[in-house]
């Protein structure tokens, strides 16, 4: 039986994990992972990725090759923005390395357009919250303020599995040195 979930290639951001995990606990406990390596706080590299049955050794080797050819890189998270759909997020500075990683993964897996092709311009970001009657961009900025600016280093690429009650890391690859 194939699990009812989906895979995501993501770059974990441990500096923001306490804040983002707390927001996940608030909104949807089913997507809070018990896996200590799972990056609730992450910048998505490619999602949705392949279904479980397509995660073959050849597929994983192709991802491993892209990860090894991608140099680890530094970035800062400080600027908050909101997408038209109400998702409040942080923008990595610079964003070019994330954008390049997404382009390379998409070129290797053209059947997996970023965000299923829903958005014309893919903007690297770390999701913080969603606008609601109680949540504004300003309230989110105040809440996440103690963690900012977050000076980060992208060091690994995770293949994460998202499924209610079963979110976990399937595989991790170090980024090249």
C-alpha cells in the first residue's frame, strides 16, 4: 500500500526550528514530526517531489549528485513578506543559491514543477505563518523577532515525507564543500 503523502526536497534552517515548529503545533498537530532531524523550518528546494513508488535508487542517486555539486552557502533571514495567498514568510538574502538549486532539481525532474506549476515566479522563502483574524504580518514580525536576523548556512538537502502523523526525513545529503 502506498502511503497518502508526498515528498519534498528542502534545506533545513535549524535557527528558526523552535518558532516554526511551535506554529505547526498550533495549526496542525498531524504535521508535527517526532523525527528530530525533520526540518519544520526550511526553504523548499522542490515540492511536490516524486511519489513514494518513484523514489528509486536511480532517483536518489540523481539528487545526491546535484547535492554534491551544490556548494554549501551562507544566507540571512530577516526580511518578512506576505504572498497574495496570505502566507507570511522570510526571504533569504541572497536568494540566488536557492533559486539555482531549484532550477537544477527541476531540470533533472521536469515532471515535478515547483509548487506543481501553481505560481509563475518561484520565490525562495521560509514559511512563518498565515494571515488570519489573529495573525498579521506585523504580529508575525513581533513574534519571530527574537530569532532575527538569522545568519544561516545551507549545509544539507533533505528528502522529507509529509503525511499526517508520519512526517519524517527519508534521506539527507550534504551539500558540496
